[in-house]
C-alpha cells in the first residue's frame, strides 16, 4: 500500500550533524519500505508547539509498504530522541473528479487568523488540506493543515482561497459570484483549481483528502 509520512526533527541539531541524522531517517525508511520520493524541506516553523519546540527540520516521504513494516517504523521513530513529531497515513489514490471554476468578481472579507495544524488524537480518520503546484513538468504538493474536524479544514481552505485569488493574483475558471459559491463547490468536490491568466497549467490546486491514521 501507498503511504505518506512526515518526520520532524529537533531544530537544535547542529549543522554538522543534521545531514548524518537525516540520512539515518532515510535509511530507516529504505530498509522498511520502498521509498518513491523523499523531500528534505529544511527547518520550518510549526503551527503549534510540539514538545515546547516551535520549529523543526521536516522530511516528507512517499512510500510503499505494509502495516507490519509501518508499525516497526513508527516504533523506531518513537524511540529516536531526535524526532519530535511524526505521522504516517494511507496515501492510496483518490478518485474525486476536479470541478472547473472561473474568475470570481467580488472581493472577499478578511478571515480571522487560524492555526493550520492541530494535534491528532487516536481517531481512525484525519482530513488533510493539500496545496498542489500545477506547474509543468512536475507537480509538487504541500500539506497545509490536518484535522479530525472537516469543518475546521473548510475554514482554513476558505482563507487560503482568498490568498490565492487576491493576494497572489490567481483566479478560478467557472463563473462564480461570491466566496460562498466557491465554498459550496469545494464542499461538493473537495477540490478547487486556481489558474494564473488563461494557462490552466500555471496555478494551484487546493484539495481535501480523508486519510486513515495508522
């Protein structure tokens, strides 16, 4: 099965040690799974404190493995003092169709500040808000937020839509009169595509996926 994993390392690891420690994490995944892609995302700010840390070195993996091997990986990561946070979720391909949207006319009201990440409990399901770069020749994706509350994800998604359409100059492609119309489309299909100019390959896709926690 396909899985998506994120590992966050202690931000206080020295520069001369970080490559060695990250290499050890990569070796663990290579021994216990087939690693399709590895993303070294560098030191990033956390959206909520984890073990009193407000930032950490992020490594993202796209892997193929099985439940037994995934359990082994999680146990080893849990015992690693350099790892402050990690999660592994089922990443089987979704079959949702993508709605086509057009330019929005009305300016949007300012949204209140929200925290993009929330601690995940022992629930079996989690919702992930993903931003996907549509620029060719390849697509890069980022996890913007995750929560067990789907309404919370829609709240954050609406804020990101406003940023894409007005702050960054993107627009949508089916004629929609206001923010509520776009939000209804997002709730129906869980996907919204933004473009820059008339080129649909230059833009961003915002989507919500339901994942099974391991």
